[in-house]
C-alpha cells in the first residue's frame, strides 16, 4: 500500500504584526469605532499580519514552500505535484500554483489551485493524498496562502478586524506507512450567502460587491456544528478515540469556536493548537500556519496523531486525521 507521509512544514508571514490597538487607531481615522477589548473578548485575536501592496499570494506561498522543502530535505526537482489553496490569487490566470512552480523552479508534474475559502487547505491536502495513494505523485507540495486583507471592507468593523495574511505549506511524500489515515470533505452550496465576496470581473470592470460579507452568527453556529460532526466521523474512520488524539489543529477563525468544538469533543484545550490570537483568520493559510507554530513550539512529536479541520465559505468544511512518522523531527 502507498500512503502520504507528512515530511515538511513551512510558513510565511508578511511584515510586522499589527496589534488590535494599532488597527483600532487606523480605523478611527476612517471614523470606524472598535477596540482591543471588543476584538479580544469576541474573537481571541490580539494581532494579525497585513501584506504591503507589493506582496502577492504567490510570493508568500513560495516562501512557505521553500521552507517546507528544506524541512523535508527535498529539492525542487523532487516535487511532482503543486496544489495551492487560495481565494486571493495573484491574477485571474494562470493559477497561483503555476506561479509558485515558477518561483521555486519546479519543472515537472501538475500544478493547480483549489478554491474552498477557509476549508481550502483541507481540500488541497485531501486531494494531494488521493494523488499519492493512486500512484500519480511521489512528492507533493501543498500550500494554503492568502492576502485576505485585499478582500476586506475597512469600513465594515464586523469583518475587517477578523482576518490576516500569510501562507503555510507542507510536503507529503509517498511511503509504505501511514501517514494520512482518513479524511472527509463536505460542501453545502445552499448556504453560499452567509460568507462571500460576491464580485467578479466582467468586460474589464468589477461587477458586484468585491468585499467579504458575512452573517457572523450563522457562520459561528454552522462552524461549531460541522466541525464536531466531521471530527467524529473522521476520528472514527481513523480508529482514534477523541481522548487518545495527540493534537487538534482546527481552522483559526475565532477562539470561541475552537473552545466550543474542543468542549463538544471532550478534548482539553492543552491539546488544541491555538494560533488565532497571533495570526487572526488567514483563511486557507490558517491550518498550515497553526501546524508550523506547533512545530516551532516543539509540540509535534514522532508517532503522534493529529486532526486537522477546515471550515468556511461555500459553505464548506472538512477534517483529516494523520499520524506523524516515527522519525518525524
Ligand atoms: C463576528 C463575531 C465575532 C461577532 O460576534 P457577535 O457576538 O456575534 O457580535 P454581533 O455581530 O452580534 O455584534 C454585537 C455588537 O458588536 C458590534 N460590533 C461588531 N463588530 C465590532 C467591532 N469590530 N468593534 C466593536 N463593536 C463591534 C455590533 O455592531 C453589535 O453592536 P449592537 O449590539 O450595538 O448592534 C462572531 O459572530 C463570529 O465570530 N462569527 C463567526 C465568524 C467566523 O468565524 N468567520 C469566519 C469563518 S471561516
């Protein structure tokens, strides 16, 4: 049997962190009132990274990808599949994955983007796993990357304080031991209206509303419900009892969603990776950025089981269980 083994992790965060206080000051200049206290209490966010106007998604993705390749001990010539999850591509086409392929000097295999908003990294990772298990790829680079700040309406305080920019990447390698144990992706298009950026390009002009809009409470409720049911299904499929799980690494949207999901699953917060306080919601980048943080903090251990979870616009969600290799470092 062929399995996908996690062999490398990388990250990229643009510039310096922007604290809630600094952001509140900038918004005050636009006549928008918010505070560190409101943001902290409702979301757990204390800061975010915001890309400057010259930084693109493919730049962040390539930086994260380069670090993941180095961690895996692989060269660009070893990679035969590139998938980038993003909702903020550099340009309409070619795909961000093709631009990353070019930036990293990868000259073989397919490269394509996946668009599933904040579930994008889970969709990309599950897809790469299917490629590897089908014998169609040996070393896959899977990236979640966003400059989500470009989609924000800075006059809408109910959304603009929640998001940030960044990229996270992993390398999956075909090996004889798992690796990825189980995954499940879901979408319910009938809820497309609760979280969207409903603008498009038509005849050289933007048509519709090109900024993110959200029904916060509807998203909150669906996120908690879908994360719990999806976790239960995938853990059962992987043969892992929630109390035996090594680490839960969920999408980082809101501290209260993380706490509620963990509580429903009976998983103590010490076994949940929290990065939303530092990164805010970086959409498709949030799960690999949280994995990178856990790795930096020495929390990813050989043989450990992980449950990764994504949830977001579409409405989409997904979970993936994996076991780190006995020689993972
Ligand atoms: C967005 C979210 C934090 C809002 O929290 P909430 O408790 O639902 O707050 P509400 O939207 O009911 O707003 C409460 C009040 O705060 C105000 N408010 C909203 N944003 C604010 C801000 N940045 N600063 C200060 N006040 C704010 C509202 O205007 C409202 O005031 P009112 O009572 O006078 O009308 C919460 O709904 C949430 O986290 N939802 C999920 C979001 C998410 O995870 N999205 C991404 C999924 S991938």
